[in-house]
């Protein structure tokens, strides 16, 4: 055997494309890749039509962007025509020169692209069944639409300019027993995913971008509940530069469940639920790549997604010049922070996680009144070297009264409190608070006012008769005592 010669070794088209079909796109992420191209081509509108016709079902994506001339379309349809290392326009959402093909073939066996630019209409088509039958390396790109699609291609491109991407033979979608109902469910999933991935384009009215699915206009889904009055916290934007690319981060703590309506809570949980949607939201040119991930950060081992951090969401913006540093993949679905950024990101995430945890644990109720006065709480969490311990606060008036009057019973009362502290059903409360279950009731929630008043009266009497408080002073004290700070009107009525 010679060790110096060289051979021409092109891949076989059919086998190569079959292999590329398994990159791991979902229908929704594949469509997002097609829409990226429309946005890069300055489209202000993209229409996606799901047309149900059993195994002849199809998906059309039509944009009103710049379109392509014959040469541009020819290049667009080829694999490996663009070099991922080339510099891209600042607003270009592409990188690999592959997305149109890999995303489409992940869902269908026949891809038709028809496009119009300067009155010129061009159409090319890949059919994997034709490639499978071809001999040699067989990269046969078909010219013009298939017989069934002549009318469609011409009618759709009556517009001045734009591009139609048509997926037919949807073998990866219309599998055995897939029904019209499944198709409708798929449309819902796609709708949610696209409303999330492109939310910043859909929100920004200055650049007028609209997405329609079967003629229904998509509303953006904002992971950060921007402008919500109960938003717990958000940081100013922080920026770092690495290898000439500027990265910016904005940390958010979302409102506690108690401060959201059921509908808001449901919607803000996103498609995967609150716990799954915590973490970093990585955007590349305003397009969301990753929706909720701790990016492998963490001390020692990577942080996992925990219930207690579910209110933490961090917006991270990277430009397309940072693609290789952040290891962006063809699907635009992963990103890994470069080593030089990890410490900084971890610091920001740690702070946000701690804040989110506090908001989550507080049931959304501040330990201060709306005027900022501290409220005496019945329970406190003591941080010890061995972990957190929950203690009953003896300065709480209801506890103090009993301790002061206990006399010879004092040791027994103290034992009772200690037993309560040591047996607090933390695990049980944790489980009951878990996602999709009701938060356990506290603070007399759901109780009639009479019930609250009867407890309040005992405390009020005690303060006035035994502790020598004036009625007004007793009322003032109770207004700063948990859980009565939530019932200012009932408390005030005691003095009358
Ligand atoms: N809807 C469209 N309108 C105009 N041009 C398009 C459209 N779709 C694709 N193109 C052209 O085809 C090229 C190839 O698209 P493709 O999605 O395969 O790769 P890319 O967008 O360059 O990179 P990536 O693989 O990262 O998506 C694009 O660079 C663009 O020039
Ligand atoms: Mg692309």
C-alpha cells in the first residue's frame, strides 16, 4: 500500500444526509432555525402553515425577507458551502451554512425552497428518496417545484420578494398512528417554543417583526415578567469583554406565587414548569438559545435545578462574534461559557440564587410592613455551622405571654416548644410546597375574620390587662406582629 498518494473521498449524498437527520432537533427547534434565516434576511413577517393531510401533511414557512437570486439559492441549498469561521454580519443569526438543510431534513424527506428577489422567481428542491436511489456520490439538487406544488409556489410568491420553505413527506412527524389531534398538540408546542425563542423580536415594536402560525399572530412570552409590579428584584446590566466580544448579564428574581394570579403563575412557568425554567437564558443577537440552564456552573459539582431557586432567571447576551468561544452548535440550542467568564457568572448567579431562595421561602410576604417597619416573626431560621435550624422566637407576644405567666409550668412549656422545634415536618412541608401542589396554608389564609379576631382578642387583652399597654399601644404592637400585620383593619378595630 502506498503511504504518499491521496484519494478523492466525497461522502455519498443519501447516506450523509440520513446521518445528519439525527442532530437532535425538535419540530419547534427546527422551525426556529428556519425563522433565523428569515430574520437574517430582514423579514418583517413569517407565516408558518401546518396543513394536515395524513401522510401528505406539510409545513410551509413563508417570509417577506430579501429573497435570493439564482446563485444565492443554489448556494443556500448546498451543504458545506459557507465556512463557519467566516465573519458574519452583526445581525446574522446563522453560523454554519447548514441550518436550512439540517433543520428541514430532521423533519421531512422533501425540502422545496422557492424564493423571489427583484421579480426573479427561483425554486430548488432536495428529495431524499431521489438521493437514496441515485448512484455515485449523487448530490442531485432538483430544479423547480414538484408537480403538486406548481400552483402553491407561484401563488405564494405573488409578493414582491420573499422566500417559501416547504417541508413535505414529514416522515419524522407523521409516524405510525399520528393523528390530527397529535398535529394540533404539535402546533401548540411549536407556538410556545417560538413565542419564547423570538420573544425579544416580537416585543420590540421598533423593528416590527410578526410571526403567524396558521394565521394566528404569536404573542411574545417574556421569561422575566418585565414591568410586573410584584417583581422581587432585578439587577442593573453588568458587562464583561472577552476576546473582543462584549457579554452582558441582567439578573432577575421573579415574584412569589402569592403575588401572581393563577393565570400569570401558569403562564410564567413556561412549557417545562417553574423549576425547569430557572437559570440562565442565553441570547445570541436577541434570539434565545437556551431557556433556563445553570451552564454547568457550581462549586465542586454543577448546580442542579432546585425548587428553592425556581424564581431565579438570568438574562445573558452574547454577540455572534463569540460563537466559537461559547461553543454554539448547529441547532443553536447549546452554549458553554468560556473558562475566563465562569467565575464572574458564578458570582452573579450565586447572588441571584440566594435572593431567589429568600423570596421563595418568604411566601412573598415581607418581614417588614409596607412602611418598612420590622415585623416580629413567630419563627426564625438560625444558621449554624451544621445547617439551618428553625426556632420559635420567644419575643413574639403570643409566646412571651405564655412564658411570662407559666410560673411552675415554665420547664414543661419550654420542653413543649423545643419538641415543636425539633419535629417541625420540614420534609413534609417541602413536598407539599413542591411544584404544581398547593402552598400549605398559613397566616390564617382562608379563615373567616371571626377566627382571626378571636385569637387577636386574647392577645390584645393580655397586652392591655397584664402588660399594662394602652389600647392604642397594644394595637400598634399587634400591627407589627406576625401574622397580624396582614390584618390591619381587624387589629385596628380592637381598640374601638
Ligand atoms: N429565508 C431566507 N431568505 C434569504 N436567504 C436565505 C433564507 N434562508 C436561507 N438563506 C440563505 O441561505 C444561506 C444558508 O442558510 P443555512 O440556514 O443553511 O445556513 P446559515 O444560516 O448561513 O448558517 P446556520 O447553519 O448557522 O443556520 C444563508 O446564509 C442565507 O444566505
Ligand atoms: Mg440558518
